[in-house]
């Protein structure tokens, strides 16, 4: 029992946000008369929040290093505008345009990373300037007009679904099979991690609690895929998000780069004395953020089927809120990719649920602001209690 309590206390923020997400979903499921968890709405929830979740992953790394990026919405809009000029006006094949757009995002990130890492200008100032600069460039590139439409191939990135097996049926079989495969993979990875922890004599959950956790998550995975299979199946963008979450989770947990990012955010001077090239790490974190902002801009443009001068407005606020609500610390050095995704889903479900029950945008903004404030206050409370 004591071991279980220690494990729960060590992950109180993560468990707390998962419980909060479940509570919020159940609340809006009741208030919306069952509309929230309908297959069509679940699919729309994924499509509507995909670009925010992409930004949240990049923003998490920036926040862990102790910085902030206010320019991501403007960068997403700028890259979306440039991609539209390439694909719509100049008929460039969309795969080439996507690669060039991501390179532009990397260049933008390198530009801002240089000023933050090497010139030592605070990231707040650099990215605030970037927000104004790239918003202006977006309007300049588009000449104040929307550019559309995109090709069907490009649109499929954000609005397409993976194909099913041949034949007529009510459920999308590939999605159901994917749920089973994900479940088996999850069980294998969790069991392997438990064996390694026991080998090194780390604290692990008692087996009954561990088994209950496994069964609960496997049920959630298969229920989720069943709901998606009842509509059109797995969206292409969900596959992209799963790949991003897997890759970035691995990088942050298992690689030298990930450890350096955490060390930099925890204590920059100590990290530098330990051999971490702090300037280089900061620079590449901002390059990564630029690429993620570019990807989010492409996904948003594909969803709208247009590049508009007003694209990306307030994206940075939603991404920052997702990272903080998901457990990132305002002082740096703390946070997980899964936590940022959970934080983004909390924001997305709240937006969707409040719209379904007819709350006005004024109430929505106020409630989201209170949730963000409470999340950061909870983080400070836990930190002070631990010390």
C-alpha cells in the first residue's frame, strides 16, 4: 500500500489531469445530452484540435528549457500562406511544397533561436517580435486575401481517413484491428518496463493495481477505436499525432538530447558545468519549434482548404495552456509529452463541450483562463509541498 501511495504521489499531476479529463468528458456528455461522445463528434474533436496538439508538443520542449514562444501562431499562418502560394498559384506538387514549408519553419526557428541562445535576448522579447514580424509577412504574402483551394492529396493530410478492408460492413475493420495491435503493444511495453524496474529494485505498483491499470487503459484504447470505427475509422492526422507522440516521448525519455533539455531547464549553470552545450540545445529546441509550427500551419490550412491572413490567431495561447495544464512547470525542467497531449485534450474537450451546450465565446475564454490559472497554482502548490 505504501508503495502504491508513493507511486501515485510521484505522478500526482499526471494522474490528476487524466482524472480531470475523464470528469470533464462525462460532465459535457451529460450536459450535451450524449452528443459529446458520439462517433462524429469524437472524430471532429480530433480534427479540430490536431494542430494545437502538434504545437503543444513543440511548446513543451521550449517551456522545459525555461523559455516561451509567442510567435507560433504567426509562424503557422506564414508557412500556411507560403505553402498556398507554392501549391495553388504555382502548381507545385504538394509533397515538395510540404518539405519546403517545413524547411522554412526550421529557418524561422533558427532565426529566433540564434537571438535567444547566442545573443541572449529573452525569448519573450524575441518571439513577441517574431509574432508581429511573421503576422505582417503573412498579410504581405497573401496581399490581404485568402488563397484556395488546395489539391485533394494535400487536403487528405488533415481530413482524410485510412482505407478499410474491401467489403461492405458497419464497422471500419482496420480501425478495430489497430486498437487490438495498440493494446498488445502497450501491454508488452508496460510489462517490459515493469521487469526492468524490478530488476533495478525500483518501486513498482502492487500487481493488483498494476493489472487494473493495464485493463483500464486497454479498455479505453479499444473503446476509443470502436467509436472511431463506427464512423469513418482512423483519421490520417491521428496517425501523424501518434507517430509524433511516440518519437518525442522516446527522445525525451531515452536519449542524451532529452536529458540535456531537462538539465538545461532544471539549472542552466549546473548543466553547463556538467558539459551540456546549453546554447546549442536552446538553439535546436527553437529550430524544432519552428518545424512544429510549420507542420501545424500546413495541417490547419489543409483543414480550412485555404490560407487566410487571420490563420493562427491565439494558437500560441492554446499551445502554452496545453503544456502548463498538462504538467509543465513555469520555471522549466519539468513536463512530459503525454502530459502536454492530455492538457491539449482538456482544452479541446472544454471548447467543444461549451460550444455544444451553447455557452458564448466570452464565457468560454473566461473559463479557459481560470482553468489555466488553477493548473499553474496546483503546480506551485505541489512544488512548495515537496520542498
